[in-house]
């Protein structure tokens, strides 16, 4: 599996994902992309201009204002408050107070390009606390 994140500004994306989420640059692909390492799977930042079509006959162009998509990244962290501070210090936007769950704690944020992501701090057995099968 590959994870691709469209960004309008590659250097801004590298700064955010390295300073805010602790990833590191792997390979570079010219001016159009970079591989970030340090998560469970590599994450590729791909330069795509704001207002460009994501595919032929797309119903709407790319828009880097805050937007919602059902597919997003979750980052598991050891200490939620420290991770929130690090991410927001690098340009993330916290979208509300963290919430408590049987499996742990959750903070919803967005990156500087409007993409939503979550920070999760597991407790006990994590998702196994609520698994039914």
C-alpha cells in the first residue's frame, strides 16, 4: 500500500510532516514529490496545484481550504497533548477538544493543506478494548 497526500507547496509539506508529525525525508522525486518515512507505511507528498483537476471530468477542482474526506491518516502517539502541541506548532489546526473513548483518546486536526488527520493515544488494549470478533 502507498499513501499519497496532495500538497500545493512541497517544502511547506515537508516542514509540516517532519516537524509536526516526526516523519523524515526518504527519496525525492525532483520538484514533484517526496517520500516520507517513519510511519507504518511510507507517505508520499505529491505537488498538485490548488484549483487543478484531480482527474479528467472531475466534478470540482482541488481545493486546499479545510475539506472533509472519508479517507484520512491516523497517527498513534504516546502522549496526546505533546503530539497536539507539536503538530499545531508546525501548522496543524486542532478541530476541537480531544475526546475520551474506552480504547483511548482522540484528537481531530487538519494539516496546512486542509486534509484531516487524527492523533490517537491508546490505553489498555487499544482497539481490542472494543473488538467484538
